[in-house]
C-alpha cells in the first residue's frame, strides 16, 4: 500500500457522513506483548522432502521445526479465501507483536514480513536430480489489496551465503497472471507456482529458501498469503498434483445467532439457539475424482463429555483446486452442561491414504476444529479482527443488538480497540446500553464515560465494568463518539457476517440498520464488530404452583418442585403470606428440590383462601408463588362400579402341545369377584378351558391347538365382575414348530399398566426354544422412567421382567426393549414391551375442578372398553370432556343420550370429566383395545 490516507483531511469524511461502517487496515503503533511459539529449532539440517501446509501449527507463529525463529508472518485460517488446507502464512505490514514496522510515517515503504526455512541439506543433489519447490499464493484475501509497487519474492541462499531472488512477483505481475491465466496454475483464489533449483550454487548442506514481502510498513496493509509448500527431487514443471484432500474453511459457529453466549441463557432453549448444522470445506489437490466421507464429533472440553457421537457421512464429490462445502446436522445432548462449557466440534476426513509425498503423512490436514464458548458473554465475532471499523468522524452513535431468553443483567462490556496509523489511547467516549423500541435502540439504560486503551495482545479485549443493568428481552450495546476529529475504531471480523443484521448507527438523522445500506456502496462493511456484553446470569430460582384442595377441619399437604439454573445454589423456603382462614407451614427437601406446604383450615371454615410461598437462594434472589386453597364439605364416600381390566397377553405353545397361561385380572374396585366365558363357546370350547382364581385375581386359559397346526390363532374371552360389568379381550396365539432355531417371544404387543401406588409390576412370557438349550438376555434400550430386572427360567422356557418406576414419575409412557437369544446357536428375537404408568388422576392443562365437589349416590358410569361406549344414568350431566395423561383434551362436546363413543381413542389412561353447571364429576378410565 502506498499513498492511501484514512485519518488525514477532514474533507474525506464529508463524503462518508451518512455512510455506514467504514473498514480500514489495522496498524499498531502501541507496544503490545509478543508471543513466542515456545519451540526452539533443532541444529540438524532438514532433508528432502520438505513439506509445510501449516495445518498442525499451534498459535499464530510458524513452527520452529521447519522455520527459523523470529518470523513475523501471521499463521491463521481467517484471512485467506479458498486456500488449499487449514491455515496459511499471511504477510503484511505488522510484526508478530502487532506493532507496525515503522511508526508515525504512513507512507513508509520497504521490506515487511519474511518467512525463512531452516537449513536443508542439498549436498547430495545436483541439477540432474530435478529439485523443484512448489507453493500456493494469493494476494489480498480478506486483507488489504497490494499496490503496483508492492511484491512477494522467493529467494534461495547460495553456498556463499548470498540470497538470490528466483521468483519476483509484484502486484502488477499478479494482475497480469489473473487476466491472462498464464505462467502459474490458477484456481478461483490461489495460484500454484513451481520453481526449479536450477544452479549448482544452491546444492550445499546449508541451503535455505525464504519468502519476503515488500509493501507499506505502517500497518496491516498489502496482504499476501502462502500455503502448501513442497520441495523434493525428481519433480518437473508439470508435477502439479498431490494425492491429498484437505479441510480448509473455518468451521461456522454451532450457534444460530451468536458465536458465544451465556450458558444459562443457552440452556433455556437449546434447540432454538443451536444451528441446524455446522460445516467446513474440502479442497482437492489430486486430479482423480474420489468421493470423500467425513465425520463430526462434538464434545465439551470443560466436562470432557461427548455431546454428539460421530456418524460417517455419505461420500462428497470434490473438484480439483476447488473448495466443496460439507456439513453435518447438529443434535446435541445438553443435559450434562453446567455453569460453563467450551464446545469443540471437529470435522475429520475419513481417509486411509497417506498421500503421494514420500515420508509425509498428508492425513495431518484431514482434521479441522471450531470452538464455541458458553460462559457469561455474548459475541458475534470469532475473536480475530481481519480489519478495523468506524462510523466516521464527529458525534456519531453505534449500537449492536442482543436478545436474552430470560431477564438478565449486563455487568460489563468488552471491546477490541484497534489503532490505524494514529494512537488515540486516552481518548474518551460514552459507553452505552440502550433499551428497545420498535426494533431500534431507544432509551439509554446505562451510560459511562470510558477511555480508549489498546489490548496487550493482538486481538485482545478491554473490559469496562458496569453497575448491573437489568435487561428483559432486546437490548443494545454501543457508544457515542465525543471527540471531534478522531473516530473510535473497533476490531471487525469479516468471516462472521450475521451481526450486519443487528448493527445500527446514527450520524444525526436517526438510527439506521447497517444491512439496509445500499449494497453497492463502497463503504458497505459486512461482518461483526468485536463488542461483547458480559452478563450476570445468576437467575432467581423458579417454583411450580398448584392448587390445594382439602376438606373441612382436615390438614392437607402438597409438594411443589423448584429449580435453579445455578446448580450449586442452596435454597430456603418460607411462607410469605398466611391465609385469612387457616394456617400454613412449609418444609424443604434440598436433595430433590421440593418444598412441601401444609395447610390447616380454621374450624368450621368452607370456601377459598390463598397462601404465598417464597423460595430464595443463598444470594438472596427469591421467587414467590401464590397457592390457591379450596376448603370443601366432607363428601359422602361413593363406590363407583368399574369393569375389570384384562391384558391381552399372547399365548405361545409348541405344535401338538397343550399349554396353560394365567393372566392377571386388574380390578380398580377391590373386593369384586369374577367369572369368565368364551365369547364364542360353540366354536372355541373344544380348544380352550377357562378357570378363575378369585383369591389371586387370575384367569387361567388352557389351550390345545388343532393337530399339526402352526402359525397364528386367537380366542375371545369375556371377564365379568359381580355387578356384571364386563370386559372382552382378544388373546393372540402363536403356535411354534419345535424345530425352529431362534427363540420366539410373544410379548411384542403386550402392555404393562402400573396403577395407583403400585410402583412395581412383574410380567413373564413363555419362549419357544429347542430342547436342552438355554437363554441369554440383553437390554437393548433401557426404560426412561423406570428400572427393569430380567430373570430367565430355562427349564420352564420363560423370561420374567420386574419393572419398577422411578421416584418423581407421575403419568406417562415407557418401554422395555430386550434381545432374547439362545446360547447354542446365538439366534435372537427382539422383544418390545410398552409400559403405561398411572399414578393418580391425570391433570388437565386447564383447571377441571375437584373430584370432591360433586358426588351423586345413584350415579353409575359404565365404561365398556371392548365397544368404546361409556354410559351414565344422570341425564342432567350434559357436558363431557376427556383428557389424556399429558393434559391434552382429546374429546369434548355435548351429550344427548347419557353416553359417549370413545372407540377411536388409542389404548391408554384418560380422565373423564362430566359437568352440571359449576360442579364437576371426574373419574379415571382405561381403554384397552
């Protein structure tokens, strides 16, 4: 760069007064700390082949194993475009410590960055060995375009220690190459150059080569990028291809809206915040088409937990010297994340080939990673400023929008300040937090007078603490310039562009959204300002609320669950408001985070009351809940007859063999006795014999299959109680040929019902198995809401399951998936057992009233699961509603004939609500098809 001015005559800014963000190269006149790679180069000369693609470089400096210490090139993966592999060496006007080569002279022109190899022993080679060096190069990328007098040079060291230029390239030459497509091999952004070691003075034991740039020495100007350097013998000027497929593009953020955000805000709605997929690119350097597959692994570096297991992709067709995008969908397990997380997502090409360069394993460039920090701050940037940005001179305003998922407080703001030719450290500005109105910055929530200072490391941040600023939804963080001549200049990330949609500026005519500026404008800057609000995220605990219903003169206890995003917090519970017609007390169980409220109504009181409950953490943050209380008259107990329930457990028997199976009769009315009949006695009486054991509440069915029959059969059985309320069930039958090899289990469609207060249920099934063989079982999918213990009885060819629901489970569905195998032939059958869990009456999403509010002694409700018809004898009950165990209404309407048809509902547990005026009658029903 030569002769370009950014912060000189005031006249220049006149034309930019209403423009949006203006980007400029970075120049560091301030002294910042240099960072060394920490590695010392060995004294032993290198040998051919020499290969470097910077893919394994740690940090921003070249690895001393290949390069001489002290180089000022910047190793990065964000400045180039369409580069051959992850990471390049960038040459510009900044030293490695971020300082310009020349301070206080913006026209200084001369040598800038140099990259020098360690000595290479070429003493055993000569011209006949055809030694070539090849490399890829690019000008500008996302940096600043070189001027005609700027250049990049390749130099060789002679046996006399003199450096000779073997490849001079100026910006003028590169323009000619780009237009004519000659001399060098062109791809859409990089060129490949091959240079022969063509003189005997280079074949010595202390040979070195170096790349040297010439340009503006006062800042981040005149960018050149070099990658994929390969030197070896037995090459030619047509040796253009290397058997290599490399990853190259920076991996996009795993978040949809940000590159970093507070973990506690993320956990409120992970699915909303996560990007649909993350991706990178594959670059092909080989001239043979070969579909390439890849895997993605996502882990948390803080907890050392894998959050998404790797799954191989289908092959992607790549193209020579071109970047082909690849991506993988995101489906994270987030339950293990607490307090802070660093998500690392790593792409890896699936390749077994080491490539075509002798003694070099090119799989080193098959892997690329990205990281997202979930801590206590928001960011749109990736932490690397390709350029700096400002809004012009004078009294301008700038603001960046952020959106919280839960009310929070801003406690600090971090900004990456960057100088451009002039040091303005010590200059003041107004740092501001704005509210929101109609999608634009509005009232100032907080303002402080802040002073500009430069970070001590390249791409570092300066933090400005704030008194906590409460924000509830959308807020903006920004600044107002109060210096007349020198604008505030901030780091600008050109790789992440989403913040363009959230950046506003005001030069005196009102707020304007950055993305609404004319896209053809030369001043349009697309990217993200490096401004990061720091949040408190110390949320108050939350507590559930539910009504309390009790009878006159009787104390009632209900338990309320509470939660806290701060997992380590401890809590206390208290009564923040006693009722007017009773007294309340509260206790807390910190291990399962539950507070239990006991209410005792005053003597003789009937009606409504209210109790205030408060949960506080150790920091004094509290949440209150008002508990509505209803005290009712003591109802007269009414026994409601209900039909028995019989599960359609299948019968499995061997060909020409009789078998007996006993099925548990589920009866919600304790004390009932039962009888059983075949639905079609004339047809089935010869094959089936029924008996009922009323002491054990079991129906036993003896089945004798027809001679020689195998396959399927069935029988319809009707079970009735002493009130002649009946249930019909179709029992499926499987007849097995005893010569089959694999065990067969008959429970594939069975359903375990766990009724009120019965936390454990046992169920057994017969297994058809060869004689003298034994069984093994493997749980393929563990139940989500309970625990299962499996036992086998080889002598009886049965497998039994003991299912115990876990504490805290209310109502819901579960399943047990087990593989049952015979040990002799290791042939298996998969068994799937659905489980329905019932613990009390299901709760509707809308208040349904209380079961005790209305009772009629002569009311009879008769559900008939086999027909799906439910009838009752009180014609005053006109309105009916049915909800499932999740609280969802599945049937609602007026009834005319004191009956309703529920035959279309799936098998399961439901809550029936019948209403008359303001009073309700409720009961639980079970439908089993």
